[in-house]
C-alpha cells in the first residue's frame, strides 16, 4: 500500500474510529493494522490526531496541569533534599 493510500485510508476511518465504542475501536484497529501493516500503538497515534483548519495534521496538546505554585514547591523540595538551601 502506498503512503498516499494509507493517508487516504486514515482519513476515511478517522470519524468512524472517533465515534466508535471501545469494542468497535478494537475491531477498527485490528482491521487498520492488518490493511496498512502498522503496529497497534502507531495506529492508535495516527487515529488520535486531528486536522486543523489549514488541513495540516496536528496533535492535540492538553492543558498544562502544573501551576506556578506547584513548580515552586517542587523546586524548594528538591533544594531541601540536596542541601542547597
């Protein structure tokens, strides 16, 4: 299968995978891995990416879960443990 065909196949099953239940996702992933010859983890990563308005593929970047207070606390704890305070 050519790279272009694989890309078209990903685009074709992306929405089906996105709206599927967990059991259906397993079936879709098995089919996708068999057809394209990808490893399962790589296939999952491909099907989790989304396209932005420019048509380029980009991955979802989650919110940063660490605030400045947590970071300061963490660094002060590290300094305390290493005896740098």
